[in-house]
C-alpha cells in the first residue's frame, strides 16, 4: 500500500487563529489515523508580509497543541531557484506568456464587455495572448512590469485530448468522488511575476510533488484550486494527490475567521489562560 503523506502549509503573515488550529489538527489526525507522515511547510513566498516572528509563533502554537512534525521544515523562500526552474519548463513548452497589463487595464477591458467574462475563484477569468516579439521587446527595454500567465489555450494544445480527461479525486465522508477538472475557471492565471519567480499555485504544486504528498487536506476555500493544480500536475507529469477539503470556521457574524481577528488567535487564547485541551475540545477534537 502506498504510504500516506500529508502536510499543513501555513503562510507566516500573522498569528495562527482557531481556523488554522482546526485545519492543522484535521491534517495531523488524518496522518495519525492512516499511520502516515505529517509534514509542516512554510509557504512564505510573500517576502513583504511574511515575518520570522510569525514563523516562530507557528512552531510555538502547534507545539502547544501537541503536534510534532518532521524536520527540517521546508521554507519556500529558501527555494526560489526551484520555482524559477519550474517556470523555465513552462516557458520551454510555450505554455506561459508575459502579460504587461495592469489590474486596472484588465478591469477596464472587462468593463467594456462584461458579458464575455466569467467570474472565477480569484476574480474575473481573464484570457489574454502573448504580444508580438517587437512589442514585448519595447516594453522590456522600458523596464515595464509584467506577470507570467499560464495560457489555457496553449495548455489545451499541449495536452491534447488528455486535457478534457483531467479529473481529481475528492475524499468526502461518503467516500471518494471523481471530479472533472476545469482549469479554465481561473482564466490565464498569473503563475509568476517579474519581481517574484513564483505564485502560490506553482510553488504549492511543485512542493507537494517534491515532498511526495499523497493527500492534500485543506480548507474548502481552496477547493477550486484543485482544478488548476491538476492541470499543472499533468503538464509537469507529477503524480496526482487525493484531495480532502474541510469546512471553515466562522465567527459570530458568519464571516470566515481571519488573521485580523486578534481575539481568536491561539496566542490570545493561551494568554487568557486557556489550555490546549480546551481549544481542542472547542474544535471537536479530544486530547487523547
């Protein structure tokens, strides 16, 4: 039987809150129940918002909850060269193009023909095309900023009939479910930027494959990402993991818990005198 490997992959942009604790415990318990491996990964590609003090706080909070993990922890900021190499593979296959349009340019374009633009998980599903060589060179010579976009049209051409056959496996309480993947939900998604060699999508898919992750367990807010990630896995010839998307915790007003909710952070709860077992019971986990 294939070894069960899963991961908890927070971004150290703030203190962990109850929603993070629920996700970490869900992933950790799944690994325990499967007699598998639990990995911790720091998804810190956003060098502006990610801070060492938040990373250290994550280790402290998870240890307080009783979790342990394999070391060393993979820190994505230590591996930008890996993601640049992955981007170069996409470039070599002519699957990405430089997009020099700003968010305002795209918004204006969409406003002129809103009926032609579907709403995707990350906003309007923008589809573009590469510029001519001369146009691109002129903008590059000016130092114009750009983003690398993954061309859905090019990906369809590259994969051929296999594109329409893409699917991912979703685990539910009722059993496994086969879901037809529709990567076009995102449009030509930004896969990297001029000043950042990667995106969440590229780095996450790369690292899951590198670390041998067999089960991706995360919040349901990332459910649609599986559609796009399945495309990237097919392009890179990576093994497809099984997905499990758990419910999200909400506050009293029905909003998803966020890092701005300081009162719900594990640090605040700990400082208020709460015990780890209290938090775990509140989240539906016993401390056994």
